[in-house]
């Protein structure tokens, strides 16, 4: 398989602008690609073809950076009025959004045409995409493997060429994991950089942020310029980057690299090889490179992340219970959601507050780290994509999960940890940037011996997307993208 990176979103926008293709023709071509590729990948779950064709014929795309370019939204939080918004969940399978999110409106303002929505795991809780109501999404590089999650449908769709760019979000690596597994560019922007709401400003206490999966650095840069905002209603803001900001990042860097998992789990030799390939390139291009690990307790940080997940899940589902006027049972949701929901009921306010203190301490540790090093280089994921048929929990553990409400608070948190015990070690490098608020970029620079993509990740200080994308631009220009 080969990704055609020349046919990115800006390429198609230029064709429309130069009247070499009409927006309607472009949307029709996209529909044909989806109808051809989606049956084998299950990436698109809610097509929006007729409405997209009407909009392509009637909207004014003049002066828009992505005028007439088709895009897919992630079916979680990226709402469009009148369209489904299910978050991959049984409870919301018939829900239709009454409003368009600020994020989606920014996409429309940039000239994109929404042609549908992509598959996600239920409520985005997994690093694979296997919602019970929609089934598993498959990796276009090899359909026996997952494209990752939670933006797995988006990753599969872009890698397969259905659309040049797709909406994605990242609360624990959910942009960068599919980027690594499907050979794409995956930026998790600085906390506060992208639009949120209406009606919400924190999104997992700032851990989760919306953006996109792209084929090229130039698309990523243009997307940042088009989408960034200072939103006074939101809990977090980041100063706007100027147009052409990437020029400010073109310089020589001092880069720390680490081959160690933050949770002390195994890192594959392929992932280490990918990092060392980057180390060699950095040194050959005049950057200073030192092996150095950040100074924070990755295991404690992950435990605090799970406490947040539990608390936020309980808050969300209790609100849904009030709206529907009934108590939920295990039959209403998947097992992972049930465990987080029940465990969240026993998380105290003090425990929840302490998790945020750990995040702040980690952010402080990384700020000190960046006083010595501009960037941190790690694997994006500790290995390539897992097989679709992987069993993630034993029968014994699933029995505990089904009856998690019967256990005490500390036992419940152990069940949460055990529930992700096999999946987390594949993707242990994602959550740190979410919890500290830093920007992180996955680049598609390695192909494993069995022909699967594997990315490397650069993390920068808050607000320094220019450093990340300028370096990514140079790496792409040197032909290192697979």
C-alpha cells in the first residue's frame, strides 16, 4: 500500500479554486471512493451524501482555504445540527444533534463539506475502534489489524484515500495512535488551541482536544491556521499563532530522546528502530541529540488519568440517566463503559482533585525539562497495530468487570487498571501530552517488517506547534515519510 500524499486537502482546494474541478464533482468522487473502500474497512458509519451534494452546489467557497474539500467528522463531539451523534454507544444510537459544535462550525467556515461521520469505540474509551453497535474498523494497510482508536475510523478513511483529511480528537493519544498505525500525520495541539462547546469548556479537564488526521505537514499547518481560536467561554486558551507561523520554527533544536515506556512496559525493537532512525537524521542535519528521560512517575500519572476517566464517565452517564428518567444497567453499555461508570461513583472529590494536582506537577516537570531540551522524541506507540481478533481481557477479569459495583473503591481502581493491562502497553506514550497540555506530533517514518506503519512522536513546550511542524516539514521534505 502507498499513501498518495500529494493529493492532500490543499491540493484539492487548489483544483476547486482554479476551476479544474467543481465542488460537486469533488464530492461525487469522494462518495465513489467511500462506497468502494468502506465495505472492507467499516470506517464511515453515517454517510451524508445527499446533503453534501446540495451544499457543494449551493455554498460560496470563494476565499476559503479548504473551499469545496470533502471531510469526515468523528462521531464523538464533532456535532452537526440534524445529523446523528452517537459516540459509538448503544444509549445514543438514535440521537440526532440539535446543534453544530464550535469545532464543526470552524470547519465549515474554512470551506470543508461534511460527507459523513467516522466510527469510534464507545465513548472513545479505547485505543482501538470496535463499537458494539457498528463493529470493528479495519486498517487499510492490512485488514486483519486495527487502525487504532479512538479516532480509528478517521485514520482508516484518510489512509485509504476516502478523504484527504478527517476530523479527529485526542484525549489520551486518540489522534496520534491512529496516525502511527495508519501512516498519517497526527498533531495533538496545545490545550486551549482548538474550539470547544457550546456548553462545554473542559473536555476531560483539558486532556481532550479536537483536531484532525492529515496526510501532509502543509495540511496540518493550514488546519491550525484555519481552526485555532481564543474562546473566552472556554476554560483554557492559547495565544493565536500568526499566519505563516511555521517559518518561526525553522531552527536547530536540542532534542532529548527516550526509548523507555513511561509505565515501564516493553517497547518493541521496531519502535526503538524508528526512534533511532530519527536520531540519525537529526544528528546528520545539525541538531543536538541526547538520550534523556523526563522526570515524572508515569504509572502514578496513568492512575490519575483513569480516576479522571471514571469521574467524567459517571458525571456524563448520570446526566443521561436524568434526561432519560431511568437508571442504567450493564445492558445499556459496553463492559469497559460500565466499569468506568461504576468505579466513578466511589471516586471522592479529594481523590479527583489530587489527580489534577498530579497533572500540574507533571506539567511543571516537563516545563523544567524543556529548559534544557527543546523537544522530546519518543515512539508514538510501543508497537505497530494489534490484530482485530486480539482478546484484551480474560474471562475471569470480564466476570469481575460485569460485577464491578460489588467491589470497594481501591479494588475497583485495580479492575480499571487490569482492564487496560494488555492494551495500554501498546500505546503508553500518548497520555502525557494530554495531561500536561503540551502539543505533540506523530510522524509516519517507519514501516515494520510485516508492512505496518509505525510513527515517532515529538513533544514540544506549550504553544510551540511551530517547532514541531517546522521539524516535520524538514523530515517530510527529506523523503522520510513512508
